[in-house]
C-alpha cells in the first residue's frame, strides 16, 4: 500500500511540474517564457535527482525561472535562429551548382551535428552550472563531445518517447516533456560527474 501512495505522490509531482511548465511559458507570453520555463523544469528535476533539501515545488520553479530567465532566452533563441538559418539553406540547396551543393551539404551536416549537441545539453548545463552567460557555450560543447555515446542514447530515448506519444497522445497532454527531461537529466548528471572529475590541462 505504501508503494501505491509513493507512486501516486510521484505522479502528482510530475503532473504539477508539467502544469508549472505551461503556466510559466504563458507567464513569459510564450516567446520569452518557453526557454526559461524549460530551464526551470530541468533545474527542478536536477534538484530531485540530487536529493537536495526539500522545498515546495512552486517556490523552486519560481526561483529557477527567475535565475535562468536571461541565459535561457539568449541561448534558446540563438539556437532557434541558427536552426532556422540551416533549414532555409537546406531549401535553397537544390538551386545551387553541383560543386556548391556538395560544399553546402558538408557545411550543413557539420552544423546540424553541432546543433544537435547544443540542443541536447543547453538546458541540462544551464540547470547544473551557474556561469557567466558567455561561458556556457564552451561548457555545453565540452559536455556534448565528452560522451558521444550518451548523446546518441538521448536521441534514441527521444525517438522512443515520440513513438510512444504518437500512439498515446493523451500522455503528452498530461506529462508533456517531463518524462524525457527526467531521463535526460539523469544521463547528463553522470556526464557532469565525469567532466568535473576529469583533470584539466591547466592542472
């Protein structure tokens, strides 16, 4: 019976987390709210996984949303703009000469891989580290290339989650991205521990 109560409590917390994600997206009028709200969700999940001091979820979410508001918007919209530029270039490639097509495809493949790494680790890194805004880029990149296997695993898990919600759409209404965030943050925490333990060249 206790396990049932524990499960019900965790389910309730997941539902609340998804609810706060939507509320704070709307609080920022979507455009300014989606990335800070997502970063706040990652931060709350990190807080859970590290089993830190207990604090009411609403207070945690509000605190993390405010703390990450600027950096999450800067990196989120920077990556969105870059993704848009790449998508536009893909549309124009058929109009290029054959030689230029090969060059452009190589460039686009390179930047697409880079973007996948950046999108995969931007929010986990923002949740984990408190850094000056300009320093996040290199840390995100370093974390992404530190374990390519973990990056591929995250992409596979994302594919599985998308496959599941394709057949069970109500799940995304109830939980949104919360299940994927929990799994991704668990994987990222292991990478952070390895990165933090890795000796630097300066030492």
